[in-house]
């Protein structure tokens, strides 16, 4: 049979489980546990499910005495199952905890339970769903869901709902009236808003409810692809324990519902990339490191934000590694104008400064790895293109040189020569 509406399915579950009896208590199962109420909710689920869908945690006995809570919990949980698995999968999930409607385990077997529910749904007349229960001291039931969760039930996002006055009005009407997804979609397709939307968004919303299996497959494929883009731009893995981060969900929605291309998704994600302890991840991290290295070997310093901005620009396609490196070399050529042509031709300033670096290392007895373009002697010589012999004289005027063994040996040599000149030494 065709997929029943949610209201028909919802009524069918209550009919199957208790015949619509709010006071029903199931037999002892699973070591002393019982199912309670019109929809036969297991006792161990009641505290958490009532807190989520009714607004406060109830005990099984409190739940049994509260039709409002029963309606809110059943609608909240079953709507989610129905949206995700379709009517048959939702029935199987409610009965067995697994969405496969063809399983043969259980008493009765899962498939027989599902067939029975579907048979009830086929006889639904639009009355008795229980959603408008108004027993003594109660009011019409409203599931305690967030605006984002409610919007998701209808295939939307809260941001999308708030983007249009017409859509927001319809959405609020659907929520207050406890509309099924089918009823909401029928009304949605008659709006001016629907007619002006992209094909991708209309297809996304329609598929979510008319073909939930295909929708689920599309989502999983997009989840994998978009997560790889997030890793690429330096955001890191956005899936934890099988669940997508909020950022990834938004990116997947942009891809599936709004029809964004991979390049646009990459650019959107890249703008949200950041550093983690001064480090970027993925391709953005590689770009970050390369730029940092090129700047260092050319005697330039930039802020972390500068590296981040340009790394993101590179991985999102707005710029290229070569373009940004050329900017760095241009700045280095301006700083060391005497070596301008060599630097612009691709030589690094630190290689051009090698003779100066070696002289400082030898004369001041420093490891070569401790001497770079930021050393005051090397930096001055590179600015002036100082001849090497003159440069070494300048280094020897550094107070540090007098403390070296080189200086002491030199002074001892001079003293010995003086003594020898006076005939005091041989």
C-alpha cells in the first residue's frame, strides 16, 4: 500500500498497541519491565522521553495518568521515526528498536506487527488520532520540541522558516495545529514562496517525505563528501560517533537543499577555518606552513591572522600559493633592494645572506642554526650589501666577540708578537 499520512500511522500505532487506551499496562517483559499507556512506551524510556518531549521528567505511574504526556512523547518520537524511515520502518523501530520491517524475530514477528499497523492505517478515517485530547484538566497537546527540531520535521531549517513571512506564518500554523508533514507539504505547495524557490530546494523537501530511503542515502553521501571538504580547508573532521557537527549539517543542507557547488561549499567552509594552538589542519595547514616558511627565509614576519587569511584564500580557490608567495618575494625584494633581482628570480634572501651568516657564526662562535636574517649584523649587511671584509670588521666590534675564544686567541697572538718585537719572547 502507499505510504500513509503521519496522522493515519500515528492512529494505527495506538490502535495496534492498546486500542486507544491511555490506562493500558503491558505484561512483564525483559526481566520485569512494562509498557505503559495508549502507545505502550517502555518504562525505562519514560523519564528521558518525557523530559525531552513533554518538558519535565515523569515516572511510569505519572506518565500513565497523564494523556498529555503520552501524546507528546509518542508524537515526538514517532514523528522522528516516520520522517527518517517511512511508515513501515517507523513501525518496526517502535516495536523492535530496528527500522527493518521485514525481520522475522519477535512474538509476533516484526513483519507481522508492521503489516498489522499498516492495515490499521489503511482504515483510518481522520478521527480518533488522539492529538486533540481534552480530558479533565488538560489542553491540546503540543510536543516540546525546539524550533529547529520542529522545522526539521517539515524538511526545513529554522533560518529558512524565518526568511519568509509567508513561510513563517504557515509553519506556525502547522505547529500550533499539530499538522502532519503531508498536510504541511500540501499547503506549502500552494504558497507563492514555494513557486519562487529553486528546483533543488523543492526536490529536497519533497524527497524527505515521499522517499525517505533515498533522502537518507543522499544525506549520507553528502555527509561524507562535505566532511572531506571541511578537512581539506583546515576545519578537521566534523563527524563524531557517526553524528555531524552543527556546521557540517548546515553545509550539507546548503549542498542538498540549496544546490551549492563543491567550490561554493569549500569557500563557505574555508571562511570558517581557524587555527588550533597556532596550527591549521588539512590543505589549509599545508598552505599556512608553506607561506610561513617562504616568509621566514626571506626575512619577513606576518601575523597569524595574515597567514590564516591567505591560507584560507588559497584552499577556497580565491588565490593561489604562487600568487601569495610572489607577494612575499616582492616585499623581500623591497626590503633587500641590493638583491632585488635575485630575490624576484626565485632566490631566497637567507641563501644570499649565507656568507654573512657563516661569518657571524664563526666569529661569535654561534651555531649557524642560531643565526638568520633577523640577526642585527646580517640584517644590516643585507640592507647595505656590505663587503664581506668590512662586515667581519664590524662583527669584531660587537662586545660579544671579546668574550669568544677567537678574540682571546687573537689578543694572545697580538701580545706575543709585541713581546717578540721587544725581544721578550721567541
